[in-house]
């Protein structure tokens, strides 16, 4: 593991107060998170001298962060750390699942988006789910522009638009007003950027993303092993999808190419809730 990669996957553990805000067991949750962080730091230190031991420690770190989440510390920072640990442990698909969950809680977080993109390259998956749908293709037009950047641009355009309107009102729109056509351009630009944010928000609220974490998963026509395969080829680890329906032990999923079917819940990870609840 190169030093550059280690820097990319730096931890982002929240301050103790961020974990202590919920209830009495917060000390236990904090202890679990700090323990997982210590294992991660030890793994980083050993990554060049003893890669095998480092890999084992990264795995222990991932399990520690998962225990912290299961105990109630389901924050975006903990999911981000969990993703880092899974990727470093050689489980990029589980890392993708953790990053997706972190982004459900904190949309647009640039470090999480960067690490998600890196994990996808490890899986040879350059993009997320539903690219085959019309909405997915639309989203792909601005997928490479971070949400934080678009928020800044939209805010700047909004301020500029109203500044121009108020300035025009102040001089009672006497002709000639050189910025009149400019206001039209700014208004159109703001509308387009705001539309990208609205579409992202709609998908965030209406779609539950997930990722296949088992190898060579058979997608079936129904929620049971007795159903025939939905299509010939198995689904490789790291395939992202959108949840269509859920039944005990099974998920109905739609893949990026539009194919759909049922997979075992144990073979996949969902990024279910925006508030971090599992």
C-alpha cells in the first residue's frame, strides 16, 4: 500500500461530543470507535513493513467501526471510517456500501465522494447504479461536479441575481441598463444548477442504493433459492443497484443496466437511512 493511498484514506473520527450527545451508553460507543481508530492507525504503521498483519488489523478496525455503528454511533464520519477500513482490508465492495451510507447522511462530502470513486475503480465500476434509466443518464451529466461546488455556484448566482434585481429597482429600471440581459443569463444558470441539486435530492429521498458484497451472486426471479435465475450471468462483487422491494432475507434490486431480480440480503449492503439508522 503506497503512502499516497494511506493519506487518501485518513480517518475522520468525530469529536467525543458528537458521540456523547445521544444517551448514557455514549462512552461505550466512543470507546469502540477509538479502539477501531487505534487498530487502523497501527495497520497504517505496519502497511509497508508487514502487509499481512496490517491487512488483519484493517479488518479488525472495520469490525470495530461496525460494532460502534451497531451500538448507535451511526454518524457519517463513522461510516466514512468504516469504508476506509474495508477498502484497506481488501474489501472495496463493503467500502462502497459504507461510503454510500455516509453520503446518505452527509450528501456531497468531498472526501467521501473521492474515496467512493477510488473504491469503484478498484472494482472496475466507474459509476453508480441506474445509469440505464433516464434519470440516471440525466444525473450522469453533472456526476463529475461535486455537490459542494454546485451549492457554492448556486448560492453565488442567487446572490448575484438578487443584487442585480435590487440595483435595477433602485434606479427604477431606467434605460439603458447594461446588466438587464446579464440578469436573464444569471437566472437561467441558477435554474440549471438548482435543478441538478433538486434531482440529486429527489434521488436521495426516493431511492435506496446498495452494493453486492458477495462473489458471483445469482439474481433470481423470486425471493427464494427455488426460483430460476433472472438472467444467465452471475452478478460480480461490487455491482451497485437500487432497491425495488424488500422481503424477509431477500432484496428485489435493479442493476445499472436495467436488469432486475432478487438477491439474498446477506449478499448485499444497503445504504438505507439518511439519519444513519441501520
